[in-house]
């Protein structure tokens, strides 16, 4: 059996990160950064654990990928993230000049597009990869967190 | 002689941080976070030193202030920053629900307002405090960095 390194493959890795966040009681969002077929950074949301609003999965993945590369620009890289980035994360991705961003579930409320923020003009955006799985995990988290009673 | 703890006083402290960035060859932007008359976080841009586009002065100041408070929300706090925040930093300030943001020089190119990003609706914005000093330091930095020859 050969492995197909496509967008679904890498989004599954991001979903594994989201599941790790879920297990810690964090809003389950995960991200990986990829060059070619190689994952160079993995991260999940840690805002509660670190008591820090800046600890979104994407922010940590950007910092980690830059550390791996030894440069602050992520040209040639793709970020896979389970939820549409917020304006903070879109802003960080803007500065990184990352080549491609692939996200799962849309965030029509706090997503960067709804908030009016922008990715870098050179960044290619793809949305909706395994969106159902990503959204399902988020719904499960918030149902558990805010029970109806 | 009594000290007046006004916006100019705290912006001068942010400018001292910007000067520290300048000395390190970093784009000179500095920030402090204040509760009442007390500075609880000081930071300056370290994107080159840390090889990390997320290392803006405001991002570090938010993380540091949250660590001091022991909570991720910065209600009751004011951030003073020498340059208008970018969309990444505005996004982080949005999540922090900070009470007040005071900036010095406007950034008509990459500032959060030009980019379409938003602060939290509860955040009060004041601009132009010691703008000349902040802009002057930036101009001096870029003149030195990009000599005309």
C-alpha cells in the first residue's frame, strides 16, 4: 500500500492535533505546516493551558515552522488548519508570506474573512477539506462544555 | 516634583522599548501594558532576533501581561504601543478584550484599520500620542537600513 500525500492526508494530521486539544479541554483546533511531503510543525490550540489568547494552533505552528526552517518566511510551505483562521492568525500568515493555506470548517462568525482581515496576496487559499470532521469535533466540544439543562 | 501618570508618561516608556529594539537592529516598535498606574508588561519587536513574524511588541506584551495577571483577558488594562497595531496584533487584542489601546504613529499601509481588521467592540482606541517621536525613530531606522546610493 502506498500513501497518498494529498490535502486530506495532511488535514487528518491536523485533525489529530485538534483531538489532542480536545483531550486537554481546549477548543479543538489543530494545525500542521508542510513542505513537499514533510510535516515540519504540528500544533494545537493551548489558550487555556497557557492562559494566553495568542496560543492558537496556527500561531504556534508558524513559530515552530520558522524555527525549523531557520527563517521567518514560510515560502514553499502549506499550513493545514482544521478551522478557518481568525484575523490574528491570518495576520501572522500574512507576515509569513506562506505559499498556501488549507482550512477545514468555515468560521462565519470570527473567521478572518468575516472579520475583514487578509492573507498575503501571494497566498493560495483552499477551504472545506474534511470540514465535516473538523466542525463535528468542535460541535461535540461545545455540546459537552455547555450542556442544555 | 510629582509624576503625572498620563498617556504621555506611558508612551515614553513604550518609546524606550522601541529604542531598545532599534539598538538590536529590529524595526523600532515598543509596547507596555498598564493597569492603573502600574506597568505590568514591557516588550519590543524581536522578529529578527527570534526569526519569528509573530514576535511583534504587542504580541509579547499581551502574553506577558496575561502571565502577570494569571488570566487571558486584559480587562482594565491599557496597551501603549508606538506604532499602530497590524491586523495580527489587533486580532490578539480583540481576543484579549483589552479595555484601551493607545498608539503613537499611524500605519496607513499595514495598520489594522487600513487592512480592515477590528479591535473588540468594548476596546477604546486613542491614537497620535507622541506620534512624532515614534515616527521619527522609525524613519531614522529605515534611512539607516536603506541608504540612498
